[in-house]
C-alpha cells in the first residue's frame, strides 16, 4: 500500500501529513480526521481568534471560572507542569511582552495584564474549567502546535497506519519501521554545516533566538522570552530537541534557549536529547543520544 500525503495551511504554518499501510480511501479518511483535530486545536488555542478559549480567558474578570475545551485544559496543564519543572524559566504568561515587541497582535477586548502575573495565577479547577487569579495574556503557540502534532499522530496510529509522519513547520513526529531523516534548521545567514537526525518513533522540535527579531527603544528583541526575567533571550542560538512527544520537545526548546543548566536538567527528566548551535561554540549535543 503506497504512501499518501496531504498538506494544509494551519497553526500559522503548513501542516504536512503522510501515512502508509492503509488502503487509499482509509488513509485519506484518517488524514482528514487528523487535519480536523488540528483545526479544532487551532481554534481553541489561537491567540488571534476572538472566540478562542484563550481570548475568552483574556476577557474574563479575575477570579471568574471560564469553561474551555478539554484540549485547552490539557495543554494548559502541560504548560504549568513545564513552568513548575523549570522554576518559571518556561512561562506561558509572556504574551504581553510578545505583544509589546510586535510579535503578537494586541488582543481585542482583553483586560490589561497585571505586571505581577505569572504562571502561578492560572488555576486549573478540572480539565474543562480555568480561573485566572490576575489578569494576564497566555501564549500557547509552540506547545499547542506540538500537542496538535501529537494528536494527529494518535489518530493515524489508531486508524491502523504502519507509518505516519506529521510535520508542522519544524515540529515533527513520526512512527514506523524505517527512519525519517531530518535536517536541523538554522537561520539563512548562518554559514555552517547542518547536522542530520534520524527519527524512527519519536518527535523533534526546533527553535532559534534569531528566527524573528524586533528593535524596541534601541534594543533588539527576539521572539523567545525568558519566563523569569521577562527579557528576550540573548545571543544567536538554535536548538533541536528530540523527545517522545512533540509537545515536550517544543517546550524543551524554549527552556534550552533560555537557561542551559535548567534545560539539561529537564532533558534528563524527560529522557530527551538536544542539538544546540551558538555562534561562539558551534554545535553541541546534550542528553540521552
């Protein structure tokens, strides 16, 4: 049975899905179900969509309980776990800084964020109910994308595919008997050899401090913000993390860029590995492989 591939613009990028081991009609149906799941996740956790769960949380008064989709509750739970494990180095409550830098649009109708707010002000009452103890703006972009990739893979696996690969703009997960060769990504102006990874059953996510920048008051800001200092991550670094899930891999890229010591500790905790490039030291490998 031949490999079936489809692509669609979603999650602010192009999502490509490939599957093999199913009859053509069954493969197309499974891929369509996977795309439908990705679309739901995009609608629920979009920072831009006015009717998303995040937008409704941003408009709610402090202390008010807001009902959200169970998927949003799951991603928030994971975000808070990563924040706790990293001592706040990873913090989903950095959207205000990203808005100020021009990387995210100012949310329509949202309450002004409290400068004191951080991840501890998000309370998960249960999987579908959330309370914010201070006004804040949440950005789940990276780990929501990773979660969407994981959910798409789960649907393809449940459908009986013998191989499947989902690639959402650098967040990639696959399973199957053969290996997937992945070229690590760097900015176009970085002149160096690019390592290749082989993924059989796992996920890889890539982030770079210099992928997007903005100048504010004479200072260069990057899209990656250190959760504790609320300042842009300095230097020109790129990192790819290999982990069991794409959600975990994406979250760990942010920690590795912000704080290497904390990042190495979390790599061990999640049995993950990383390939880090910076201008001063070139490529370095960390973790299990």
